[in-house]
């Protein structure tokens, strides 16, 4: 069985390459603008997988520029009508469809308050694309599976490109140029050792830290969507507190360990939980779920690509159709 999820995941390297190529001039202009007049704050606006990409962007922007990044709660505008105070700020809106009413209301309010609006959006004819002051098309092409894959990966790459253009970090820029190849390599990696331990799983933790935290959130969502596993994402630092209480013998743990101090901490926590009887599965360079080593800020793209391929296989092994999860729709129009 060839699923839409597998087909669209396989298109991610091409989509990332197209997004980076087609936005070169726009990214350069945005980088010049942000360096000339750094915003006091960055606010992201997104839902679901796009919001998980925003978490990744938060860590990149804050570590490379020092500017704080906050996630907008769309209901503050759409339900409560509270105007934001963000004059001179940067609003980054991320969406596959660009049509959710609460997202549009939030972007409109931030623009009216004086924020510069950047939109990472797949539908270039959407209302969000029309609102954008800087439009960065994702170039992912049509995405028909309910579980978003290539649009999330291109969003990650787009956020990394914004951070690289703004900071002028040449090392990150070079690594980003190689990200389509890194994702292609990850799609060929063997993650089948993780399938047997999760065939009968009903609940689990997904752990990461720093640049990897957003992909842990995304992986937990996909495990819910495609395999009906009650997966929860935690920072490796946070799981040491209350959540650790429910980890017992046989409890599954999926960790995303990047090749930096944050990844070392994830590996240490998963090893600690394994010593208590948990089934620990760690993804990363040299781990049981492998990817090739690279820039720690780009490795999450490869890990997420490898995970998507694995999640599709796991869903099928558990008897689910990953393209058509019950009760879910491709586009959710939240008010």
C-alpha cells in the first residue's frame, strides 16, 4: 500500500530545495531589514504542525539574535478582542492553508498595531498571503493527507532561513543549503527497530530539548493522529519533574537527540528512564534510530523526516490508515 503520507513525505527534499531557491531575494531583503532595525519582540502565529515549527523557530531566533519570541494565542484577538501592543515588532505567521479565521484576525490585529508581518504559507492565493508584508511561499505543492508532512518540513526550513538571513550566520546558511540532501538521507534510514516496541503501545513520551523540542511536539501529534497513541511531548528538563512519576516498566520513550549539549541531555534522560525499565528509543547521529550528523540546528529536519516515514509504517503495522484518521479534516477553520 502506497499512502499519501509516504508520497508527500518523499516530496519534502524537492519542496525544501524549491522554497529555499525561490525565496533567496525575499530572505536577503528581510535579513537586511531586521539587521537595520531589530524588532523588540517576535510573535509567531500558527496552529497544529505549523505551531510546532514555530517552536523550532523560537529557539533558532533567540539563540542566534537574542530577541525574545512569543507564541500568539489567537483567541486573545478572535474571542476577547484584545488589541496587541507590538509596535515595531515582527509577526511570523505559519500556515499550510492560510485561511483559518482566528489566525487571520490575529495577523490583522498585529499588522494594525505596527508589526511587520512575515507569512510562511503554502497557498499563495490565500488571505494570509495577501496580508503579508513579506511573503515566503513554502512551495510544498498540494498536500492531501490529513497528517501534514512536507509543509511542516518546509516551514522548519523557512524559519531556519529567516534566522540565518537575520543573524548572518554563515555556518547555518551553508548547512541549510545541504538540508534537502540531509532529509533525503534520513528518508532512507532504517527506523524499523522502533516498530515492534510500539505495536501495542497506548501511551508514551516524546522527549527533546532546544532545537529539537518542536519536532518532539510534532511527533507526539502524529502518533496521536496516525496510530491513536496518547503521546505527550516534553522537554528533557521538564520530564524530570512530575511526568517521570508515570514511567514504569515497558513504558515507551522516544527521544530526539541532536549532536549538541541539548541532545546529550536528552540521551542522558532516556538512559535514566531505560534503567527504570522504560523502553527507550533514541533518534539522532549514532543512535538506534539513525540520521547523519550535521549542524545541530538542521538535524531536526532530518530527524522529523525520518520520523514521518517511520510513523506511516507504524500506523500501517497497527492496522490504521494514516491518510484518513477518524474525526479529522485537512483544514480546521477555528474562530
